[in-house]
C-alpha cells in the first residue's frame, strides 16, 4: 500500500480580532520515528472535552460558513471576556481531537513499533481529527483482531473517566457515588461498572425518559431533577447508599450545592446528637464538566466538612500511576463492546463536522447526541 | 476559700415553635473528678465560632427581652428553613462558650490536677460562659505566673486557627497565603506570624482604614475590596507572592471565586504555552467563616485544578497530631502578649452579654468589635 504524502487535518484558530476560524488544512503525512507508528484514523469522537479547544467558547449561533462543501471555512465571534483567557493560543492554528482509533499503516524501525503494523489500535493525545497521526507505539492501545475502529474510537476519555470516578471513590475513602447528567454515554458506562463492582450509585438525570433508560440498564437509584420531589428523592437515595462523593458534569447552577445539602441531611438523619458545625463526615463534589455554563451557586447549609473542586482525567491518571492505568486500559479492551460500548447519533466526514448544522448540534452537548468523525470517509 | 455550691451559666435553647431563648441558669458548681480541675472562668471571648450555637441564626433584630436586668430572658424568632437544621437541639438547653481563662480553684486527687491548684489556665471545650467549669487537667494550657486572665481568654480559637492556616499551607505544598477579613483579631495575628515565619501573605480587607491598620503592623500586600482596582491589585499581589491557597472568613458572595480567578490569571501570566483546561497548578480556597450569609457564587473561569472547601480547627488539629498541637500551644504561650494579643472593645458580665444592644452588636461580627465576657464580674 502506498501512503499519500499529504492529508487533511481539522484546525481551530483564534485570531487577534476575536474570531474563531475552523478549517481543513492540507499538511504532510508525518513520517513515524523509530519508536512511533503511523495510524490511519478511521474514527474519532467529538467529546465534550474536545469542545473547549475546538470551539473556544465562540458564539456558534452567529457562525458563518464560506468555501466549498468539501473545504469549508467557518467563522464565529468570541466574546471579549472569553478572549482574555485565550491569549496564549491567538494566531496559532491548532489541530484538535483527543482520541480516536484506526489501523497502523506504517511504523518506525523499533521492534515494538513494527509489531503493530496492520493492527487496529486506539490512541489518545490530540490531533485525531485528521487522516493520519504518528504516535509512540507504547501509547497505542491494541484492540482485538477484527475490532471495528468505530467501536474503539472512544476507548480512553469516557471509559477511563468512568473508571476513574470509582477509583477516586476508593482512593478517598468513600463507599458510594453520585453522578449527574447520568444518562450520557459516560453515565451509562458508570451504571454498568458500578453494578459489576457492587458500588452503590445515585444517578441524577434531567428527564423521566432518561430515568427509564438507566433503569433499563439495571440502575437502582435514579433521581429526576425535573421532578417536584427531587430533593427528597435525592436525600432518600443518599440515605440508602451512604454516598458522600459526587461527580457533576453540569458545573453551573445549584446542583452541586443541593447534592452536598442532601448528603448532610442524609447523614444527620442518622445522627444521635447535635453537632454545632454540622456533621464531621467529609462530603465532596467534583465538577468534571460544564454542561451548565451559568455561575455555580450554593448555600453553605451542609456543615464545614465539605469540598467542591475540579476533576480532570490526566492529573488523576498521573496520581493513579502506570500499573493502575494499565489495569484500567486492559479492562476497557476486555469490555469494549459491553460495558464501554459507545453510541453515536451522527457519523460525519471532516468537512461535514464543520457544517454549521453539525457545529450547532454538538455544541449543545445534549444527552444522547454524539458525533463520530470518520476522517478517511470520502 | 470556700466555693459556692451553685453558679450562673448562660444557656441557649431552641424551642419547637421556632424561638431562640437565651437565659442564665442556676446550676450546681461541678465537683472535679480525680483527673479534673475546677476553673473559675474570669474571661471568655465571644468569637464568631460561638455565634452559631449561641444565636442559632435567629433574627436578633426582632428579639425581645424580659425579666430583671441581672436575670434576663431574651427571645428571638428563627426562620422555618433554619429550624430544619436545628432539629437535633430542639428542647435542649445548651451551655455556650468555646474557650476562656481563669484560675484553678479546686482539683481532683490526681497529682497532675493537684499541681494546677492556684494556677491561671486557658481552656477550650465548651460551657465557658459560666462562672465555673470542670475540665481534665491535661486539657489546660498553663499560663505564666501573673498572667491577666483577660490576656489568656483567647488562647485557642484565634491563635490556633491562624497558626493552622500556615501549617495547612505547608502540609498541602503551598508557599504563600491569602486571607480575607484580614483586619480581624485573627488577621492581625496572621500578619505577625507570617512576618516572623517569612511567609508571603496577601491581606484582603474591606475598607481603606483597615489597610492602614495592617500596613502599620508591617503587612506588605494589602488589597482593599472596596477599591475599583481591587481585582487588578489582587492579581498583582498574587503574582508577587505566588499564593495558591486562601482562607476566606466571609464565605458568601463572589470573593472566593474572584480569588481563584485572580490566582489563575497570575499563574497564566507566567505561562509559556496554551493549556486547554487552564493551568495545572492546584488553587485552593478554604472557607472558615460565614461573615457574608448570602450564597457563594462563582464563575468557573480558573481551569480545572481548583478546590473550595470548609475548614474547621478541630479536624485540622486531629490531622496535625498531638506533637504538632503541643508545639503550636507552646508558641501561643510564648507569644501571648505580642503575636497573639487580642483586643476587646467591650467587657460584659453574663447578664450584660444578654442585653439586646450587646447581642445585636456582636451578632454583626463587625471587624474590630469584640466582646469579652467576665462571668465572675459582679
């Protein structure tokens, strides 16, 4: 097989005048170094964690498109207060895409690289929204023969995040979990992991049909935040599970504080004496997403033993260490089409990923909607 | 000296119908057990941390008083949403007062207890708003001969909290501090500690005259939140000090989030490349007070490496361990009239502490205003 010398790669550029510019660049196909392999990217998901780099919080509703359909250029304005945080990337055309899967079509001289020739692998590390990507052989996750790259496209971000929540729970001494936006692809994985691992899980969803979906997977505790009895339902589920750790994908609004307050109510319901500073049981919410961009707001009505903080996959994996990470990766491969199966509503080419309709759809991060880019689809 | 058999003790009661009732009870003077001493309480401060138990978040502006001036009964309404959190204390008349100082007037048979007879000691552990208190000899902090009990009244809460902030900074790997409501008694102690220990400190105050007071003590970085340039001043001070840990006494409003965002700006100002999830430097705000009762609100514009949480002295001391605690206690004794000098604006008897004027004044927790109760003053 002869490889092309150039390829298409999706680029995101922020200009000094406050414009986001999305386009497809034509770049050289990289030559793998001795320890590297060249992966033909067959499938790469658009995860919420890709959107910050891709869209730079631009106003996509005001976006305009120009150029031919197979070589579009999209421009969208960026608010002035957002621009302040983007200064370090102004003027730099950046490749995008955290993860993907495909076939190794070339390899460096090292035996470990050569051994992967022809194999289907999953990769993480950026620039997966392009036709080819050179990566170190050691960073590839080798998939079983015959794996459809579409099944391997989301091997890292969602599976490791879901597994990371359970690992964090154990590392920090909690015994049960709360998860919000629980009907997401990631949320469904977490339901299956917790069932398998016997971890009590409280799922918070926003609509009745999402509750039905999770119950269909075997979820025991599902609380619908659109219900008038939500806070009582949540407190009852927290009392039943004893959960004192939550992972919140929404970030904004009052949900994080409501969870802490409900945890405190659940704890105090079992308390036998008055504690002037509230319970001494530490209650923690980690915010790992930003589905709700509004400010985070809470009453401090949950004692003094509490924390809210950011949670990000990469620092967690560094804390977990290499043996732990390898253990999690192996579990992902073993359960790729069961626990960690992903569902995509839209498969698009690189050019189609830059249609205004597509952008406005995935920018919404609606639960259930998920895009898969197929960079080598024609 | 013959001891009385009964004594007066301040009591706080929450009734089932949602009323706070403050009064002076007449109770038996306790008989010290073998390992205990009986302390005549000569001075006990009203700290912000006493107000939760004392006032139960009642509406003191609507309080009414009855009874004679030397035996007052004060009643104030408690809001229904506050009552929910007070259920475990309803109907229980509770003694109040976290700390105080006085003279050991009786002791149990144990030699350690006998050795303290006649000594001036500081104590912590509740019920110090009364004429006498029996405590284990081991929990007394022995003060040098001739110490005025008024100088020893606040040996624990403020000094150990201020020292605990610096210890927490070291334990959690930070190298500089931010402190809000920095002109308080505690804040002034912290300024002196940080100067002595060479810890860069950013003081946040709310009025220009408070900034002058702290600069008079030698404070280098003082930011006035009433200034139109506050956020820029804060960022500049954070850039100069590299502080990534803050202790916030206000709790409510936007200050905690503003501090995190300014920390992130200070960090990014030194960054050489764009990081899509913000800086990887962990930024932490501990809320240890609630001067601002409004909800806490923040934009999440400071990356993903951040935390906000409650901080309380007792759990911190348990984490520090006994040798560490003894080290801090010794420092308090050694520097009692210098670093840890407290200033009181009002000295009151037990009955005077229940005058409506006094209650409404100390309930405000205004910086600079501080009450000292002298339970044995006539």
